[in-house]
C-alpha cells in the first residue's frame, strides 16, 4: 500500500539530474563521479556492485540509466526495491554505453502490502548488478500519471525480500519499457476469500485503481477448500470491484505445481484442482468468458513448459528452501521464465499494457 508523506512535485526538487555519459563506475572502490551518483550511491561492501538510495515518497518514478564504460567492457543489470528485476544484465564493449529506462513503483511496505516481511527500506533503492557493473549516468524523475498494472495474487507472484524464492510479478517489470507502473500487490497465503475480507488487501487496493488501470487477478493456489459457487462469487466480486473504479479486470489462471504422474504429466492437484474436486482454472476460464474479460492462461502455459522440460529438468525453476525444494514457489530463474509467459500472454491478448512490452532485443548503443 502507498503511504504518501509529501507530494511527488516536492520529491522532484534536487532529484532529477544526470552525469555526463563516459564517466563510469566499474571497479569496487573506484571514485564515484560527481552529481547524483556520488550523492546517492555507494559501492557494495562485498565488491559486487553499486547501491543507490533516493529519499522519495511512495509513487511511480522513471529511472533512466547509462550503462557501460569508455575504458572497459562491462556487464550491468538493475534490481530495485524488494529484489525486483527491472533490467536484465546488459553486456557492453569497451567504449560503448546503452541507455535504459524503467518505471518503478515505490511503496511502503516495500515488499508485500500486508507487511508480513516488514516495512523494508524507505525511499527508492537501486542495486546495480552483473559480472562487471558500470554506471555512467543516472536520472530519477516522478511520473505520477503513469498507467498502472496491478497484480492481485498470492505467494507465486509476490515480491519476496528475505528469502531466495521469487514471484513472477516480482520479475515482470523487466519485460516492460518505461511508462507502465507495475504495482505488485500479491500476498503470500492469500486466497479469494482473504482478499475480499482483509482490510489491507482489496479494500486498500480499490481506492488506488483509476480509470484505465489494468488489474491482473490470479488467486487459486490457496482456495484449497473453497466450494465452486463461493469461488465463482468471489471472482465476480473482485471483477465488479475493479470495474466500479473504472479499472480493467484480467483473470490469470495460476501456474501449475511441480507434481507429475508416472507418465510425466502434471497431476490434477498440480493443475490446481482443489480438495473438493473444483477445477479452479476451469472456473476462471468460464467466468472470464461469461464476463467478457481477458484471460491469460498461465496454467496451460506453465503445464506445457514443465511437461516439455520433464520432471527432473523442471526442478531448476523452483526454490530450494530450508524445508526442502518447493513444488510451488519459484527461484529467480523460474520466476523470470514464468513472468515471460505472462508478458507473452499480455502481448497476445492485445491488452493496453502490451504497448509497453519490450522488443526481444534492445540495442540503444551510443
């Protein structure tokens, strides 16, 4: 949830500035160039990159960076806030730079909106990653009127701050260019029931939805004992609530679990058929058709992917947690792959957000 302390206009004062391309931060301990990099950035103690912090209130911000160096080859990516990947590592030759821009959703709490992982770090956090990160320019500006893509979901999509597991919506921003604010409201353990009844979830999200905003709804994994009529009614309540704010509801069927039968096929439980025998993805498909709203069939896409990989190779997508390898939760690589499936579905469905989906190759070399 957003908690505004001061206006976005005030946040812009002294914030938007650039460093002349050509000065690069590459090696650990190297002097930081003057300007916003020197004022807001520090080398990581372990020598793995650079972290930049901006004291700004919650809201949407465009972050524009110049990556690369005139004196050395580089490999630079960007993570923001609660481990959200927004720029995949970019390799640049010595003497070359690339320009990348992204829109970042800043909020408090920093990860899940119910605060189950704590408040996080105030303001905007940028972490430059990669095997040889080099930052030559940086600019941060408020963009309060950016269209928003909300995600209403559970642990499979959530922003995770304190664990190795990652949600697909945590990795989704890297598939979009600047101008679209991906607001991930996914909460671990949530269901259609809890989303409607918790004061920190749908009741808090609805006032933030404005005309034209898209809301992806993927809730099923934790509706393990929800009867079909209740599940259907809950989906309709969520859809009606989004529509009442002028938003555009989009149903997303859930990713499958890593549960295979002896023939290498995903089991009914893996396809999110609940303990009462309710085929939850099938209900979502039916509701989407009856309500004439878009549906992104992530269940079908992820089932196809896992069965193509097979029971053994597909484990590479899942998080290795203290209790053992999860059959439900993704690691960073798996979440990135699933986010790619979602971005592809958004593009195929010609949603408004499709206009922001990146081309397969970007080469803004200067």
